[in-house]
C-alpha cells in the first residue's frame, strides 16, 4: 500500500510540473554549460564539507547543485567544487521540459557561481568522504550523458551525491529543486 501511495505521489508531482509549465511565462533563457569547477583541496585544510543548494529560476523549474569545500586552521571556508546536472544545450533544455530524454551534462553555469540559493543544506564530512565525493562526481561526468526530467534530473544528481555519504534522500525527485533540497535537509536533521 505504501508503494501505491508513493507511486501516486510521483505521478501527481509529474503532472504538477507539466501543468505548471503551461502556466509559466516565456521560458527562461538557457545558460551555457561549462565543465565543473573542481579545485585542489589546500594542504592546510582541517575540515571538509558538502553543501546541497537550490535556486528558483524565472520561467523555469529551478536548479539544484552541489558544492564542496574545506575549512582552514583559521576557520575560513574555501569552496573547491561546484557541480550540477542539466540539459547540455538550449535545444536539449527546450525538449527536456516536455519530458523527452536529451543529452545531459555534469558541470556548472555562471548562475551556479553568482546567484544566491534559496535553499541550502551543509554537512561536515571527513577527508575520506570529501575525496570519495570528488571521485563520484568524476564518474558521473562520464556516465550521466542523458538528462530526463522525470527519471534523471538535477535532483537525482544531488541525491546520488547525498546517498554516497550516507544521507537519507527524498523518495520523489520530480519536484521543484528548492523544495527537494529543503526536504533533504529536513530528512537528515531528524537523523540520530
């Protein structure tokens, strides 16, 4: 019975996205994708973190992505990695909004570096987890080449990274990214 309920929720979320899409103003302008920003961790790093972020976008669904960073002995944070998953080109972006599988790209956009997220969830991780996540990102860069709004989207990417360090992830990834990251934070704030 629980599976039926979650299946119905998934269908309802998908229909909600499709319905909202028709009510949106002109589609947001596609932002060019670049390779992910992945800098070396400094030798003086004393702590590591991963942060899950999401923002709204005018005329679009929004976007979720991941950052990694280090904390040095003086307590200053240094962001080392910024990465997300999205359609590879403007044409792919347009066709993805109607649910078609398109070419996908693990990387960043300028907005990932400049716009403030509406939702964020930061977790302190070990050095071993930090390097594990970096390797996981490299693997996903090579294996995630197809973007599918309902099956493999930016929230699924965030979910892959979160699960790789043992976090609980929301069951439904077909939802607005700000809501998804908020749910991710809520799920993991209740952990013992």
